[in-house]
C-alpha cells in the first residue's frame, strides 16, 4: 500500500520535472532574442539603407523585447509597430532607426523627445547623446516607461508627464527634437526651443497620411525642410489637437527640399 503511494508520488514528481524542463526548453529554443535582433538589423535596417554605425550598433544590442508587453515579446524584432497599451504603439524598428539617424547625433547633444511611449526610443537616444528629455501625455504609460528606464540604469533621461506641445522650456534650447506622434502642423514652441543648426524630426499630416519631415533651423530662424517618406503614427493629442496654428508658415520662411543625404555634412561616426 505504502509503496503504491510512494510510486504515485514519484510519478507525479517525474511528470512535474519533465513539464518544467519542457517549458524551459521551449522558452529557450523558441525565442533567441539576440539572433532575432541581428536578423532585424541586417534584414530591416541595413537592407533599407540605414548606415549610421552608432545607430546600427545600439539597435543590435538594445533589448526591445523589454519595452513591450509580455505577450508581445515574441514579436519584438518583427518588421512592424506593436501595441504597448492604452491604444499606443512602439514604432517599427526601421522607423526608429531612420528617425534617429536623421537627427545626426554625435555624442554631446541634449535631445528632446515628444511621446515617451515605452521608453525604447529614449533609451536609444540616451546611448547616443549626453542628455535626453522625454515627455509623455498619458500618466500610466509615462510612469511605466520611467520605472523601466530607471531599472535599466539610465541616469541621463528625464521623463515628464505633460503635453509635449509646449516642449520643455526649462531645459531648452535643444540640439535635436524628435516627435514620435503625428502632428497636424509643427508646434511653434518646438521650433522656438530648437538651437540654430538643430534638427527636428516629426511626422506631419492627418490620420490617413503623414510625411516624415526633417527640419533644420538655419541662422536667422529660417527653416529648411526635407520630406523623407510616408509614415503612419498615432496622433499627437492635447493642446495640439484643439488649437490651429496662429499663422501658416510663411512661404519664404520654409525651404522645401527632397532629402538628399549627400547634400549634408558627412555623419561622423564616433564609437563609445
Ligand atoms: N517613442 C515611443 C512610441 C511613441 S507612441 C517608444 O519608443 O515607445 C506615441 C506616444 O505619444 C504615445 O505614448 C502617446 O501617448 C504620446 N503622445 C501623444 N500626444 C502627446 C502629447 N501631446 N504630448 C506628449 N506625448 C504625447
């Protein structure tokens, strides 16, 4: 009787053990994040022309799966945006790489991001520059990103819960500004808070069609605008969605150009 009982216990323990091993094996075998990341860099970024070595380097080791909800981790290195809760999304890796490359960062800059979301873009920026300031309008999302960035050890990122339309005057002017939600027009406070010579990367348009713009502030406050490509972002909400621009940008203030990287200074490659 006793031996029968012990036998049953043994079988239960054995099954439990096999199960645990099976789960471990599946987890380890199913998702090789490092390998998925290398595939992403080669197949999605390099293949489409991303050539800033620092951007490629950081995206090849930044653990994107730690910035998405648990049930999305398996898709973290896929060629698409992913939901991060509250109806918001983390951008497609290629778009993150493209926008970061367009900022032409060298290492000493102070950068402002509007739309913290998961904190992934902020973390990438923090590896590339000296100081990152990022603003999120949704409290829960912002707090979660702040906690995540702190746990990952970032001390050069400041997160603020606010409407990014107004920028962050206290720390202005910025060398570069990146807006990761679609604006109907370029918010004037962001232009004001950009240094002369600074770069602003922003998707502009409505819900159906947006253009990614690179805006460079020239001496005399003149703006040089490059259309990069068509994109689809979640909308910039808050003040921006209520207020119309005071005045349309004057024709002579903005110089519209097609983006030709060769026109610009060569991006310096500086390894950390
Ligand atoms: N950069 C993010 C993704 C951004 S998704 C990442 O790496 O994960 C766009 C984000 O912009 C959303 O989190 C949204 O809540 C936020 N947002 C929208 N309007 C905003 C505003 N006016 N000010 C600040 N954040 C805003």
